[in-house]
């Protein structure tokens, strides 16, 4: 567990549970991603990371659009912004496994 300040703690076990949940529910296979057919392990990893980055860029663009609308007098769509944040967090949680990083390593890097 790592101290986050003000008595709050984050355990690598809890973080690992989140990472594993996303991994189990977002599988990169040939059925869902036909472009993976015939690719080796390294090529599949690169495909998956690139796919996640594309999702992140798409979500960031949508969030930027929400903010830009506000700058031009529109209303802030708080629910859509929250939904995008959840998507971006899920995308982020899928990356450690693909990059060969444990929850302990991720948490240690976060705390440095």
C-alpha cells in the first residue's frame, strides 16, 4: 500500500484488480479485431497499444469539443465529460498488461 496523503491508501492489489477486470473485459482477439490475423505476439501488442491510443485521442478530442463549446457560450455537458473520463481511465488501465507492467510497478512509478 502507498500513502496518498490525508490517510488515504492505495494498494497494488486493488489497482491490480481494476487492471485485471479491464483486461478480462477488453480482449484483443481476431474475432473482434480481424486485423490481428496472422500477426505475432509483438505485432498484436503494438496493435493493441495503438488502438488504445486512438481511443484516448478520440476521447480527448470529444472532451476538447465540450470545452470549446463552453468557450463559445454553450452549456457544459458534465455527464458527457464524466463518461469520457471513465472511458479514458479504462483505456489507461488496459495498458499496463500490454506493456508488461505490474500494478506494483505502476503504483511505484506513480508515487515517485
